[in-house]
C-alpha cells in the first residue's frame, strides 16, 4: 500500500506510506506521482522550519520549494500542495467546493506559535471563506499513545498530560473548533505505533519523510 487517505474528506488527497519510499527524494517522489497520473511539476513544497509562517502560492511557484514556512495556501486549481512529516501532523484544508486549499505542517512548536489559527484566519479573512465551509484532514502523526513529552507542555497548552503523553490532535481539534471549523476528518493513525506503514522520527530517528498532498 502506497497511500492512506480519509474516505470522508471530500477533496482529492493522500498521505504516502513507507512503501512509497522517502518522499524527500525527488526521483522517488516524481516516479510515484507519474504512477498515479499526477504531474510532479505542479507540486509546490515548503522548506519547513517548525515555525508559524504561511505563504500564499500562485502558478509561478509550481515545481518549487517555498522557503521559511510551514503552511501553503493556493486558489489555483492546477497546483498540488504537499507537506513532509514523520510524526508531526500533516493538515490539509479544502474550502468552497475546493476552490481554495491549504497544507500545514504542525509539530508542537508550530502549534504553540499559533499556525493552526493563522491558516484558518487567512482563509476566513483573506479569502472570505466561511469557517463552516472549511473541511480539515488530520493525517497520520505521533498520537497520545506514544508521544511522551516534558511536563512543561502542560503550561504551554493548558492541558494535563496522560501518563506523560501529549495529545496533539486534541489540541488541534480544540483550536479548529474555536475558529468555528467543525468538519474535521482524522485518519486516526499513529506514525510511531504503526511501524509497517509509517516513518517515525521518534521511533527511528530517521531522515525519511512521508508526504501529504492535496
Ligand atoms: Zn502510538
């Protein structure tokens, strides 16, 4: 199996699995895209930095990496947006019958810096989209079954750790709901847990990355 996706999330999207290979490798990535009839030249990627910056991308950005950001938004239907992960949360957003879409890389730092509120704010205020029409996909990531963290996370996120473990997706969900977003589709997969399917930085200290695309 090369992909997983949410059957309920309405837009064309996927997250690669281990068997698709390291998606940071351009040769492997391009060959995967061609095998499913997608033109890899239409893809826009980010040089992710665990920050909270979001960039709006246009046709002229196709086939490039955008520097210093962890989120991409476009209203160009021909573009594909992608985000690399190996334990952090890949978030995909589709709006207004898929006229506008976004990808976001969310680790604890970006979450703390407000990247989730930031992308939703840009979509609502910059693109005049109603929060009710936003649909959000939460891809495979390290979940509360495996994500042991320091106690300082309790203050950062105003939560209680359960057995020393942080529930990132619960925080994402609460932030989305506070922005008025209620169409949330979580694939409920843990990257650290499922060694067969996913790369996990926490488990393997690997440099291989999964790719989520919308
Ligand atoms: Zn787990």
